[in-house]
C-alpha cells in the first residue's frame, strides 16, 4: 500500500519509519538537530509550499521486499539505502486516516 502525503507525493507504507507532528516534536532539541542534519544532507523534501504540520521519516529500501520485514528493521540493516524526511501540510491524524492502518 501507498500513503499519499499531499500534492503528488506518495510513499510505500512499508518504507515509513514514523509520522511526527511538527508542533509537538520540534520543542525537543534532539528533533531539531535531526531535522537540521537531514536538511544539510539533502534528505528533506517539502511536499507543499504551505506551512508544514507533520514530517514523515522513510527508509529507502535498496530493493523491493514483499515480506513482513519492517522499515525499522531494514533501517538497521544494509537493506536500507538511506533515509528521506518529507514535510507535509497534512496533520499526522489525517495521514493516519489515509493509511487505514496503524503505522
């Protein structure tokens, strides 16, 4: 399955590590450092020019896996080619409803 993040951007649900609320998480220094380092590395993709309400962290698989392996397990292994952070104008609650499952 795929998750529509807004505009014309979709990501495979199996690649999603987490969906985070920007208002609640950017109060943490660790989150701010993570987002700054991701932006410096060129890993941040803005889905819309509107004010972002959430960010989605994805692990990019080197190859497509149709098994039950989770994105978190792949991120810890050599199977994960890298990471992308998507800034979305949609709230985490809206993204969760779009997925139809608990991420």
